[in-house]
C-alpha cells in the first residue's frame, strides 16, 4: 500500500556540482544557482532539504520577487551547524531538519530575530520566540520492501516490527537500515525522541543490532536501498522523501507507525551575520504562507489534521529549549554509548 502524506511539485533544477568541498572547510553536498534576468539582490540559503524537492519553493519565491537571485547550498545537518556556528559562513537563511541544532544556534546567539504576520500564524510549539520558525511537519516512517514481506504480516507498530524480525531472522539478516545517529543530526533527533516516548525503541534497536543493521547518512540513501532490494526495512525514514518518490511506488511501502509517529518540524533561522536579513525574513514568510496555503505550494505542507483533530499517534516534536537536553555532552555521550551497545553488536 502506498500512502501519500504530502504533495510534490517537480521542476527541473540546474545543479552546478555535487559533493563539493567548501573552501572554508564545511562539506557541501550540492550547490545550485537560480539566476534571474536582472538581479538586484542575492539570497543565500544553506539547507539540509533535498534540492530537487525544495526548489519549487525557491522558484515560487522568485516569481513573486523577479529580481532576486538565489544560491542554494545543500549540506547535512551537522555540516550546517559547523558552517554557521564554527566557521561563520555568510548565509541569509539556514534551513534544517535537525530541530535541536536549530534551537542551539538560536540559544547560542548565532541567529537574529524576525517578526511578521506570517510568523504569528504558527502555533507556539511551531516556533521558538522570534528566532526559529517551522514550516513543515514530516513523519518519521518505516519504509519496507513489499517483496521482502511476501507471506508475512505488514507491521503497523514497532512491536509488530520486533515480532516479524525476531520470527524471521534468516530473511532479515543484514537487510535492515537506519540512521547512523553518531553523524546524522536528524537521525540523532529521531532516536532520542523515540527513546523518550517508549521503551519499545530500545527493544527494537537490540533486535536490529542482532540482525546486523546497516547504517546510513540520510533518508534518500535508505529509500533507494529498499527499492533496490539491498535492504528490506528502513527505520525512521523521512516519510516526505519517500512519498515524493513516485518512481519507486511499486517497490516501497511507507508505514506511519500507529503506536506513535514522530513528526519533525523543518525550520528556518536567519543567521546573525546575514547580509540580507530583510530579504531572508521575506523568504521565511513565503515558506510559512506556502505551508498554510490552500494552493499547497509546499511539497510537505503544515497539515490541519495534526493541529486540530488530536490524532494521538501523531507526535509533533515541539520547538523549544527542551530539545537541548540531549545535546548536553554527558547526555549525548551516554545515549550514544547505549545506542552503540544495542546496534553495533
């Protein structure tokens, strides 16, 4: 069964290069320019969002602001943190899926305030003061290969997944994937939120560890691995990325766990050294308004369902200082030690 949680507007991109190394030191996955005929301003964005999925929002902004050239730098969440907080790289907007790291940037004084009517649309848990602003809700999903589960019950909860893995070790040995939380900011966020929500998470990681779980940097790689048959299950994948892969719909199935589905809020901040903070604020307003628009300009909009229906299985992670708990050095070291003991058996 293929579930569609978000809509996608696909537009061609002009990608200048991939896997580049920035001169200042932080690693760039891709750098894309969006030129205009008569540029008057340049907006420099650093982001963890996949360029091809995010670019409809960039192009929509340029249609409203035809004299704004956009430079879009795609990086990992840890590299974004390094670029802004350590190297002081000059960007106007920083967009990340790692909510805890965005809060840390703001808490440590690396961002500046933005106020607007658009910002006031956000619920309290979808913003942190005037510094961090969410514009999507994206689920941590389980992605499976239907072929690999032929003849087996499709898991709907984490306990279901534990049961099917325990009962079929030969089928799933070496064919499970998840984030390497030691290097993935989003993976670490999902893992710590899982652990805070339910002890089932640790039972699942132990089962996965005994079956030789493979570790990945990012959702896109895990989705491709499931589709190719390299692995049978990918745990804590971004459901938005999987739902966008219409070309893989016959080879993957997306599961939103019914025990609880963690929702990450993708968020934006304006770095303290932004050259064009007013333009950056306009872009953040554009992201928020796109997410709340009936036109669905965002490829994963802010759904009314989660805010108003009270569906208990959907658990949005709240933006706030509570996210800093697991970034404490001692807390992080302790969590990673427990995770390594479970997963790296």
